[in-house]
C-alpha cells in the first residue's frame, strides 16, 4: 500500500496512513531520523546509503505561509532521483509528495504551512519508493535539501 | 576606478564581522591622499609593500613542502596551540557537529593549514578612529588542504583566527617582514600586486623564507591572544556558503554578533542556485539584510529577481558593492559577512555580465591598483577574499582595498 501510494510521481495529497505490516529496514514507516531541523534558507547536505534510504528531517513553521521544500542530487546521478515526502507531525494525517525532475534532478514540494506546526520532511530517491516487497535499497549518493520560504502571487511568480 | 573614497584610514576584513555599531554610510569621503607613490616606495625599500603585510602562501607542489611548509592549528604558538582544539570545540562543537539548519560542521581542525596571514595596525578602523583606539591585529587564514600527488588543493572552506597585538609587536612584525623581503630579494625588488607571495613562489615552501614567516606568526599568535574565530563552509552540493563566528576571551567563546541582519542571527548564508555560471538562488541571501538601501546589494544575488526590478534599483545595488568594498565606508562592524564576501561575485556575475552595469570604485594607487588577473576557470562563485578555491588563488577587490589602506597607513605612520 505504501509503495503504491508513493509511486505516484507527482504531487499527492491526502494519502492513506502507512500500513505497518512487519518491521522494515528503513522505509516510510521507519525512516532514519537525522535529528536535523531544517532552517529556512539554509541547505543541508547528506548521503543516502543502502539501508538508510529514507532520511527524516524536522521543520517547524515560524509563521503561516508557503514553503518550497527542495531536494537535489547531482544531475548525473542516475540512481538517485530525489523524492520528497512532507507530512504533518506527529499525526501524519496529511502528506505531500513529489519526485524530482529527472533532467535537473531537483525536486520541489510546495506546502502551505501553519505557524507553530511541525512537519516531517522525508528525503529519499524514487527508486526506493517502487521497490518490490523486501527489496534491498540500493540508493547510494549525495543530495542536498532545504526549506525555502516563498510567496505566491496571483500570477504564480516568486518574489 | 574613479572615486575619491578615502582609503587611508580604514582597515577591515569581512570574515571578521563583529559587534554591530551601525552603518558608516554617512561618513563623507576624505580628500586625504591614498598612498605613497610607487616611485617613492621604490626609492625607499624600508617601506612596506602590500605583500609584506598580507602574505598568501603558494600551494605546495611537493609532498615535503605540503607537510613542512604550512603551519597547522596545533603548531605551538604564544601560550599554546595556534588554534587550540578545546577552544575550537567550544566554538563549533565536537568534530562533525552540524551547525544551524544542518549546515556543515566547521572545518575539521586536522585538515587545516595556514595559507595566509595579515598584519593590520588598526582593525576595522574608520576615519573617526583615533590612533590610540586602534586594535593591532594579526589574522591567520586557515583552509582545509589536501595533496593530490602533484599539488595542494584547497577545499571550499576557511577558518580565520584573529590575534590581538600590541602596537610595538605589530611594528616589529612589519619590520621583520620587510627585512625578510630585503634579505631574500634585495632592495630593488617590487613584489607587485597582492598574490601568492612572489618570493615564496620562487623558493618553495621548504626554504628559509617560509620557515621565517612561520616563526614570525608563532611568536605573535597563539592561545594567549586569540580573540576571534570565524568560519565558512559550503553546502547545497557546493552552491551555498554559510558564515559564522565566535569571539574568544580567555578561552571562553561567545557567538559573534553579525551586523545588518536581524538581532540574534548567528549564521548568514548565500545560495547561488543550481545554474552553473549564473546566480539564481531563491532566496540568495539568508537572512535578508537590514542594511540601508545604499548598502543593500542583495538584489543582485538572483539574476531573475534583479531582472524584475526597476533599473534604478539594480544600479543602486550595483553601487552598493563598491561601497561595501570600500574600507573607508565599511568594516566588519558595519556589514554582514555574506554581503561582504559576495560583493565581487554579484557585481561581476549579475551586475556586469547580465545587465552591463558600470560604477565607481575607490581609487587606488601604485601596486595596490593592480588587480591580479582572474584565472580563466574561476567563473563560479568564489567567496575566498584572500585564499584559494581549489587550485585557484583568490584575492578580492575588498582585500586589495584594505591592504592598500593598511600599507599607506603603515608607511605614513609607523615607518616614517
């Protein structure tokens, strides 16, 4: 169920809660917590490794507004297509997911956030979202992730 | 190069941004002459040249030179290690500790090598600063270096350590540096514009001059008089730079106050975006500056944002780059680290390349006016104002301006 919901290579809202069938190595129901809190405008570098293919970050909105969560990997890195999953914490009752542009290897998920709310930002690669049951995560490579405040205008422009 | 900005009286360097004391934009330019002429300096070899006062070491070209030519944080200086590990750890956490927002840990001490040092008789001086209030200072520039088998290569990071000197120590150090130049190159030698020290380049780092410079630094600097540490690291897969620093007093560290940004800001950052050769970061500067409009260059941090702005705003931001690089107008006490370190990049990559803007820079004389030729490969953002990015030596215009002012002051005041 999880894999099916995550395989959607676009923006997804209101996906079903994860099903905890059996312990998994590292996936949506048990990502590796990085203990990193994203700060608007600052970029955090990390590396996805086999067995640690889902990295979780925290983000708390200081004010109500719009955040573009971004993840990028080197464009030549064909085995790491950035994939972001944003969830309201702690209940995880809303989700937004997106897969990166495979040419630029840049993924952006735009979320309207509420002041004071905490969000889990889960970074992985699209390859990890479509693994067959029990499949081994093979993603291995660097990426960078950020929470970027933006302002949407009626024309869709950025400031 | 046609303004009347006074470069005689203000010395500063931007990775040192410290206690905010307000902007200097209201200070009128002075008509005081800038520097002794090249002819006068040439006739008096006992006077200082820019490369006597700010010494950039060349990148080692042998393993032996790499291992023996550079000082390290652990090198024994005044009252202890040049950059004590305990103080560094108090400042930035144990090795590997991430900084704000998961930005990279401060560079590991183990990989740092001293690539430059700078003597400054009046750090962050403004035209209003009396001589008696001058802070005499030695700054040591560390970068992470590795040797690739043929040459040393610098990582895209830096740590600056600032040491407080007495005036007599500063004068003696200047005289020692001049004496070393005369000893190794004679009285007629002009070292030219700021660059990797020409005699060090000729001799290599295994010879006497490098050892003498290193000895000079170790006699002047160490745990006893360390007053500040600043650092920059890269993130965003090499597209973002994060600046922070601490003040040090008796080994106790406290976060440095960064001017022109919201109170409490401890880290400032610049994001170049993911388009090579272009500045497209959104936002480019974090946090946004609170500087006066005349000193706000941040519009030029993103070429798309600049394109949407009125031409007058672009020109004002472009002119701000020159103001920020003018030590008579700005010092680390008046402008944030990111604006200072990116002034040259945004001016060249956006102001000049994208919008063909032109403006006025402070007028320099003699060797100070000779800007080192840009390396052909150096088209990307380079935040190193006196150091290296990879194999490329980097000397920013701001540093050239500062050293011109320092040289003039030293020759007119200390060595007369």
